[in-house]
């Protein structure tokens, strides 16, 4: 009996593994198509490009994964990226002596403040996450405009050491990609092994049950939003380094890259299911497709359309699969109960 | 007599709509300090013109939110409808026939949302987030990239710009008023309207009472798409151009209008009069801030704060009212959904009856 139930749970786990495998296959297919169609696709230089554009999305997507796991969503990350990128780059342009780590610290601090604000709105203010972060998406963006006063931070205002940073490589991997990989590994480890990381899954699976089990739900959700904000801040720093310049509209629409990476990567919008690895695969798939479209001179707006359809498809598939598995589990349980009753009657 | 008069007065004052009227007057008073032309009858009527498309979308969204769902794809639906209409016209179709086709396109896109949400029972937030991106991409694809279609006949552009006949009422405003009246009648005066409230209050109970829940839910999303398309046509008429990036920052104003209008974000309550007044409030505020030379993005800080403030105030008042029955602390929307959904738990009567973990349990 236990064995039967266990095997079904294994099936469920396998289904989610299959989900990541599906994305990996889609990724390989996309790579194969572009490799054949666009001659400059499989070059070292191009993959360096892809890795850097994945890096910024991935760093932010790790935080978004945590938020979505708790059955919430953070729409404001694009604006947080813009705000932290502008404030940190603007500070650097007037204080050239600032070390790189200092610039990153400023950006992360700005992000944490924004994330904390979102988290408090959702937990203490009880504003639904979608509405709260829709509001702060516009509020933070307005703040960028207010802070910038219509000006930009241009490349020549930034010290050479900062511009060199984005070009630096570790073992042939761009520094920005190294940061993103570190963030992803750390994030995955925390979700896997820390008790608060497991709490995220518990909260997303069933908030009420999590509360009754003694999990401090509000504190965990607040933590998820704060981490998401902080990583969006880090993303802002990486954004500024990558483009060596920031304008008031930098990072607008970026939330779509992040959310579609997370959702396509199998992080369930109902909460409770998903991994950083999936989100990373999703981010890679989007970056590869964007890059391939550019090389093939396909209008970039097809990418937006593709992302949207991919989100809807992923959500539909996830919902249908989850429902099928739940139904199977329920039937199995019913059959077991019937068998047990029959065995008792015959005994 | 006087006692009942006072009671009536008290009931009026206690209504959210009354607060909105006060806010509009306050915003208007501030605006007069910014420009002495503000109080011109002409200006007062004209200041609504650029916000009619917001109002039309807000009416459709109000229906969706009262039914306990959300539709954030409307601004993209607006763009697709406007661009599709312009494309039909550009290919030589009659302008009014193109308008009709544009409306059909918008309604179709809304119906797609509705089928995914109503029939497949997917979460409206995730679906419309996806279609928000998908439809925006579609708009660009129809136009074949950037660019714009312009040069509409004046018969069409006067819809958004000119006054009705020889009066001083702008046609756009008249259309908005008419749409408001229709929505108020449908929501407050028909069986369909009662269904919408019932579904928003408790979907499962609505289903058990024989309400065709699925059909109503698909319909409200189709209506939301239709209103977005109507908004798209007025947008194209007012700006005399159809672009794929049309209204891409209008979502805040629409959602703010619905929430400020007193529609419960968790579904089940709200009035069309409130939504109408909230649209007027936003128009007066934006107009006044424009007169004060505040940029659009910075204006959004104010509108965004109003949106969040309205929900926070609502939650505070509700928390004060039922302090002892207050449910958990987060994600009411999901918990309500669980209750309404298949899990079929009993209604919320017990929440928080001392089942909270004792201090230090974890």
C-alpha cells in the first residue's frame, strides 16, 4: 500500500522532472535550428553575448522564483532594476573612487528597500501581490524619472575600471555570468536545504496548512519579496555594468523576461512547485530565441509574442498536469480505502 | 422626520461615492490654483477627452473584478483592436465596417481569455499576464513592426475630438456616459448582473444555485475585450493614429479607477457609479498635475499611491470591523479562491479561532 502510494508520488516528481527535461529539449531544438540557419550563432563571441544577457535575467529570476513559489508575484522587478541601476551609476559618476563592490552594495541596498516595501504591502497591508507590485511598478519607475530629472548617466561619465569590469572574464566566462551562476547556485542550495527555503514550498502548496503547521507565513513572504528586491538591485548593477550607461527608462519591460523565464521554466504560478534550475533553463531558452531572432533578422516583436504564448502554454500545461496527477492520487486513495474495507469485511 | 433625514444624510456621507466626490472637489480646487482656466466650463468638459479610453476599459474591468477575477491584458487588447481596425481600413475597407471588425477582434481576444479562464479554470492573473505580452506582440506583428497608420477620415477622428452636434459636450464624453449608463443597468438591473456579483462572492455557491457560472465567466471576459476594443477605437480617433505600442502605460490608471471606485479587489462588490467617479477623479488629477508641469511618469507615483492607499484603507476598515474574525494575514484572494473552488470547504466562519501557533512553537 505504502509502496503503491510512494510510486505515485514518484510519478508526480518524475512529471515535474519531465517538465524541466521538456524545456531542455526545446532549448536544444532551438539551438540546433539557429546553428543551422544562422552562421554566426555557434561562435564564441555570440555565446558570450548570450551568457551576459542570460546573466542579468537569471540573477533577477532567482528572486522571482522564490516569490512565485510562495504563490505571489513581483511585477515591479523591471522598475527596481531601473531605479537601482540609475542610483548606483549616478553615484559612481560623481564619486569615481568608489570600488566596484561599493557600487553593487548601493544597488542591492536600493533593491532591498524596494523589495521590503513590496513585501510589507503584501503581508502587513494585505494587498494582493499582483495589485501591490503593479502599483509599485509605476511608483518605482516614477521615482527613477524623479531622481534622474530627465538626465542620463552616459558611458563617458563612468570610470574606466567600471567599464572594464563587465568585459573581465574568469576562465573564459564573463564576470557577469559568473555572478549570475553564483547567485543561482546559492539560491538553489537555499531552496533545497535551508528550512526557510522549504517553507516557501510549504506556503505555496497550501498557505493555510503552512500557517497551521506553525510556519511564520508573513515573515517568509516578506523575506521572499526582500530577496527578490535585493536580487533585482543586483540585476540593476549588472545592467549598468553591461550597458555602461543608464537612462530613466532602463529596464522597463524587463519584468516580462524574468517572469516568462520563471513560468516557462516550470515554476508553477499556483505556488509550491519549481526549481532554480528550471528558471535558469527558461532564461536560457528566452535569451537563445531572442539572440537567434536577431541573427535571423526576425522582427524582435515576435519575441514578445512568443514569450506571451509560451507563458499561456506553460500555465495551461502545468494546470492540466497538476489536475491529472491530483485526480490520479485521489482515485488511488479511494481504491485503497475500498480494498482495505473489503479485506476487513472478509477477515 | 428630521431623525430620518439625518439617517439618510449619514448613509450618504458614509458611502464611498461621497468620499470620491469630495476628493474630486479637492483635486479640482487644487487645479484652480494651478491655472485660472481650469474652471472654464469648456475645460471642465474637455479634460475628460484624453481619459475616455481609460474609462471604457475601467467599465469592462469592473465587471471582471466584481466577478472575482482580473484582466491585465486589456491595454494590449486595445492595441491589437486599434491596429487591426486601422489595417482593415488601410486595405480599403469602409471605415465603419473596419470599426465593427476592430470591435469583433477585441471581443474575440477577450473570449480567448475567457475560455482559458472560464472553461479550463486557469488562474486569470497568469493567463492575462501571458496574453498581455502575446497580444502586444500580435499588435506589432499586424503592423509589421513599429510605425503607425494615420490619415483617418475626419468623420472618424471627430469621435474623439469634436463636440456632440452644436452642444459643448465632447462626443467621447457622451459615449462614455452612455456606456456607463448601460453598464450600470446591466450590473445593477439585470439577472446577468446579479450572477456576476454572486459568482464574485462565492463561485461554488453560485454554481450550486444553478447559475451558469462558466458561461457568465467567459462572457465577462469577452465584454472586457469588447470594451478594450471600443477604447482602442476612441484612442485611435483621439490621437488620429494607430500604433502597436498604444496605451502601453495605461494599465495603472484603469486598475486604479476600478479599485478607487470602490470595487472590492477580492470580488463580490462594487458599483458602476463609483468607477465612473474614480475615472473623473483620475482625469481631474492628471489634468491638474499636467497644468502644474509634472511629467506623466511622476504623475504615476501619485496615481499608484492612490491605488495602494485605497486598498490599504479598505483593508484597515475591514480589519477594524471584524477584528475577531480576521483571516490569516495574506493572500486572501487565494484562500477565497480555494473556498470557491473545488475544495469546497465550508464558508469562512471560524478563521483564527485560537488555532494560531503558540508563541515560540517554531
